[in-house]
C-alpha cells in the first residue's frame, strides 16, 4: 500500500505541475481551484472552497488529477486506519480484541471500539485485501450468519402493509425487485438493474426518514423524479406511510418510541423550541422502532446461540457481531452442524408475520467467508 501511495503521489504531483502536501486541505485547494481552475461546487462554513469526497466525485470528469486524488484518499484511509492502525493492536495471543459497548448506540445496537471491528471495509477490492488479514485459528473456519433485510421485514411486521407482507412470503423473492415491479408497474421479470437500484434506495431511505431531496442526491436524479418515486411507493404500500406518520405522532405525544419488545427510546428533541432539533427528533423517531427491534432481535439471537452452541457440545464459538450479522469461529468438522444450529436459532428467535431469513457463508478468512 505504501508503494502504491508513493506512485499515486508522484502522478498527482506531475499532473499538478509541482509537489505539494496532498493531505493539506489548504494546499490541495490552491492546486485545484487556483492553479488548475476547477469550478467551486461547495463552500465550507468559513467560505473556503470545499474539497470533500462528494465534491471530488462530482469533479471526476473535470480533470485527470481528481480520480488519482480519490484513489489516493481511499488507499491512505485504509493504510492509516487498518494497516498502521491495527498492527500495534495485535495481542500476545496473535489476535485483535475489540471492546463491545452495550449502551453507546442510541438504537440499542452493540457498538465496537479500540478498535472498531464493525467497519472492516467490505465494498472495494482493496478493502477485501484488508479482510483477508483476519483469519481464524489453524484448522478452524469463520461462519458468517447474516439476517437478510431484517429491518424491512420488521417494517412489514410493524406496519402490517399487505403489499410488503406479501412480498416477503415468496420463497425466492427479492424484495427490491418486488418493490421496483410495484413502483414502476411492471412484471418482476422486466425490472432492470437500474430500477432495482432505485427501489433499494427508496426501501432503505424511507427507513431513515429520507425525503425527496436526499433520494434525488443519492440517485443523481431530479427532485421531482425522486418525489414521484416516493409517491408511487406509498401508493403501493399505503400502510407503511401510515405507520411512519403514526410513529412520529405517537412519539410526540408520549416523548418516546418503543420497539416490538417494549424497549423505549426517549426523544426529548421532539419537544425542543428549535425547529431543526425537532426535525432531527422526528427523523430519529421514524427509524427507532424498526432499527431498535432489529437490534433487539440480533441480541436475543446472540444469547440463544451462545447457549445453543454450548448445549450441543460444540467447540464453535460466537466471535463478533457486525450490525445484522454474527461471525462464529468453528473447527472445520463442526461447520455443517454449527451452520444448521445457527440458522435454526436465528430464524426462530422472534415471531414475526413474515419469515426471518438468515444467509450463511464460511471461509478461512473474512474476505472468503463474506460472499
């Protein structure tokens, strides 16, 4: 990675026509906007031209230096956080031990720090090389059990929307394709990748209180088109809209939201005199019952699984929790039994009006195990 960074640095300096400190925002600003004359798309609160990732991505076609800068930043983040950052943390037993916090995340999810092992990069090819560095003990394998679309399933259960409930009852149903078919008025077989991508953004966006402006920005479409998509979605799934509105109203009246298991989240922001803070409270209220119920489900699954593995006399052990997935470590010969037990316990941990589904995979490092 250091060699790749040095090559990129040389290329960036050559394109810029002079050496400069790439990690210095001031010097980078000078090169991009003063020397190379790129357009200023956004300003910082202090009025200086912004060089953040969203700006650079929009300028990617404006000058060849921009793509090199984006690549440099991605690589530098991986190097500093995961390579130079993690190596000193390897313990005497050859392992890295994180610390889990039960009460840090307001949603009720576990969080992880020193180091945070819940954000090991997964998307890029370079990120996968970092994941390859995480290995189980010799002769063992990682088993990854991932709740499939758990928040949308919880949403279907809580809202009781017939369209959403029906979409999850097909055995091989892909919820984003189903949503796209309904929103665009097509047969699922005729849904294009782009339509599915838009439906996925709507499905997850609405869970987090995203409005037309946010959806337009995410999909790079006009605000009117984004508004049409959201309207079409709510026309197909009217009880989802009713449920989301009801959650906010109820939270305003009570001062808290609660999960399907009765765990409360108090939201003093909803009674603030400040309009922006109230708005923020509403966004938090929108998602709290859904995300909070998903958090409760996976915590219940962890308790059941820990007891279940021991009860079955297996050596396999629960190692890590990352959002909707559990990572176990199991001796090679125990993997099939551990997978069967894990699926059965995780899918049976709570009774919803749609089935809970768990995707399983295994491998000899984190990159291979996560297909």
